[in-house]
C-alpha cells in the first residue's frame, strides 16, 4: 500500500509500513520488539496487560443515520455522538502517526457472496499476527487488487482522558462508525476486541441481506452432514467441534446464506486453561510455530504451564485453521442437518442432552442461557448465570428477534434437528456438583451426529418439559435426567424452580405483542 492511503485515514508522518508481512517476518518483528517469547513448540506467547478479556461496557456505535434506525439501542449497543467519535478518532490518529505501522489485509467470510474485506492498522506486531491468524488470508493475486470495505485503527496505547466528560464508562474505547466504515480501539491491548468487533459488524451487515450470522462453531461429516454448535465462550464450541472424525469448518463465527454455512474466519481462538493433550489432542497439537498464545504462564525453558491461571482463567491461543489437520479447506459446507445449543448450566439443573421441538428451539435460542466463565470478561472471577440472546447478545447490533426469525425460517426450510446440550454442572450446583466430563458430552454429541439418539426412548422432565433419553450408549443413565443425579431431591426441585423463574422473567422482554411469543414452550413452574 502507499502512504496516501494512510493519509486518507488521518495518519501523518508515518515511518516504515509493514504491509501484509509473512508469519516468519511477523515473528521476527515480535522478537526484535520484545513483544513475545518463544515456547518449546515454536509458538509465540504474549501478554495483553490488565485486559485479558473483552471490555463490553466500553463499546459504542455512532448515532448516525441510517444505521441508527436498525440498531437496537440499550446496554449492549450504546450510542456515541459523531462529535465525540471524531474527537477520539483524532486521539487514535495521533497515536498512530509518526510511527512504524503494521497493516494487515484480510477477508471476513469464506462465501464469495457474503464476505467483507477488512484492513487492520496497528503499531504492535503481534496484533498483526493475531488478525492474520484469525481472519481469512487473501492469496497474492487477491492482495494485488485488495480494496478495504472496513478499516480498524488499533491505537491500544492511546486512552481517553476525557471519558468522564464524554459520559463514557472508562478511558478504554471501542467505537464503530458504520456509515464511514471505520472502527477505532484505544486503551486495551486484548486481541479479541478486533476479532469480535468485526463479528459485530457482520451481525449488522448480513441480516439486512436476509443472511444469518451466528456465534457458533461448525463441522461436517464424511457424508456431507453439517452440524452447528452454538454457545458462549467456555461452553465447548471449539473443543466439541474439533473432531478427528469430522472436518472442522470453523470454531466460533459463521454465516448461513443461500449456499449453506460458511466460516467468517481463517483460524481458531481456543481457551487453553487446563489444556490436556490426551483429551484435546487436536488443539494441543495446533500450538506450534505461527500459533500465538495469550497470557499463559511459561517457564524459562519455554515450557507452558496450562494449569496456571495466575494471570487469568481466560488464557487463549490463536492459530491458523490449517493447524487442524482435518478441516474443510473451503471453510464452508451445505445446509446443516443438526443444530446443538451448548450451555454451561451453573445450577446443575439442565440435562446433558435434550431434543427440542422447533418452538422450544426458538425459545432457548432467544433465551441463550449459559454461565459466563471466569476470565472471559473483566470482573468475572467465577461462573455466573446469564442470559445472552442468540448465544451472543454482546455482538448483536440488531434486535435479537431479527436473528431468531431468520433461524426459524432456515430450520423450517431445511428440516434441521435441534438439541440442547449442557456442558456445565451435574449432581448439584456450582460448588457442590461437578462439571460434565468431556467424555460424556462427546458421547451425547456423537449420538446426535450419528443419529443413534433418535432410537432412544424419551422422558419429559418436569417444569422445563425437556425431552431427555432414558438411556444413551454407555452414559450413566442417572445423569441423563438431572434430578436423578442429585442426592438432595428437594434441593434440586427448589433450584430447578428458581432457574425456571429466571427464564420466565428474562423472556418477558420478548412478550411485547410485536413478535411471536414462544414462552408457552419454555419452563412452567408447577408443571
């Protein structure tokens, strides 16, 4: 690229421009800049400072027509005036001026009909490495004609000293100007802000084209059967979709258009806390040269201690999807046969697996119940029960019912099976019970994918009225119906009803008379 393009976005007196460096070049810069350390396996390891997770309260959209007519304003999507945005844009521009810069051009979306071109600008080499891992890497011919649809200025070293005067949450700012196709980041070094920022934009763009963006992982079997795994961070999307018997399409963000399912990204972003090579060999073996570890504890000999959470519970690794041997080269597949909603139930009430009707699927999709896992966001130190619409409310600029309507239409059109799988607690609530074993969860997933779950005889639970198999392969039948796994049945009934009331209260915001009401298909206390 030429300096004129940088000057057009307000950057002045720029030094060296390191444009679309190779992995080897980026790693060399990271080492020379003292930004990283090398692990024994050749991966680079960086620290993101005090920001080891996203800062959702510092994210804003410019209140500007016509996008402001589509955005669902509120706690998730907060307004900022164009005047304040422009003021902070200058702060970011001044931070990035008079510097050597790293510029990385990527695609978001493997579908030719739905992808966007994105340019990232940073003064930090490892941030360029991160987005190179996480997004789709253009071919040399594609780079020659690359034109950015959207630009991200990552001025992580800049802060907003006037945040109180501006009425903002803190000195950190993650701002989006949709009409001018630009975002700016200041005050936080966390790589996930860039990844999730573009995910938020895809969640704005695609529904306006009648395409469904999804916070899910996806894989495809040898007979071409596609499966989607919805869930928030820490629910097991990456682990459960990374399967040696199925080709990985992607681990976190996808779209669903007229041609099928397609990955937004070209890499994976996996949690590595307590990572074990025996139970998660694909992820473990993906951590090698070109992979980028965040906030792990490493010894002087380059050995990583994945059990050490002293920096954060949210230790992460990003790596190119090519590090997963069994991945779908096109990063896409046909329309899904099965959809799986993953939830980490901190109350220990939901069954390990249940089959949903279409109406129940709509209810649980809009509810998006899970537990935020420690370290995923600032201030979260242990699992906290939460409801996140569409299993990704933090990234939805539009009203959740927009996405639910699209999902319902596609379930009907393609005859998709939908299941709810609890990867959280059993035998008691958090602190009393224990986490579902990966072995049992995988057995549930395998039964869904190979169709054997349909051969089971089903019970219907009380209150939540979920259809659960009486037996399923070698899984202990006692855990299939969660009440049986609790020693104290009265305590289970009390906890179940408390959680049901939380569901009912949360869903009231969708009972506005403007949208179809799926509450009759949710829990009913006393039923």
